[in-house]
C-alpha cells in the first residue's frame, strides 16, 4: 500500500459569520469558523470542518504546525 499523506497550508478565520472552506489561487485553504480561538476550540472546529470537507474521519486530519497561529499546516492521512 502506498503512502497517501497529503500536506495542506490552511489559513483560519475564527469568529466568522458562517462556517465555510474556500481555496485561494495559490492552493491555500481558507477555513472560516464561527468558533472563537480559545482553549483550542477553533482548532477542533477546523479539524472537524476539514474532515467533513474531505469525507474522512476526524482522526485522519491533524494540525502539524501552527497550533496557535492563523496560518497552519495540516496533514490529511
């Protein structure tokens, strides 16, 4: 079986009016979440949104860099 890990650059916009995911021209994903960035709640919301967007379980999505930043690097297994 081949390695199917994929790495994505993600820009998080917390406290947005609606939850949505868009892609920039350079391939960066923009995740708009209504959740505030306190106690890791926005990170959880980002993982949940990306997992739903890609149609994979939440355990297949993890933040590998940028836990406390708007700019994150996310791995999809």
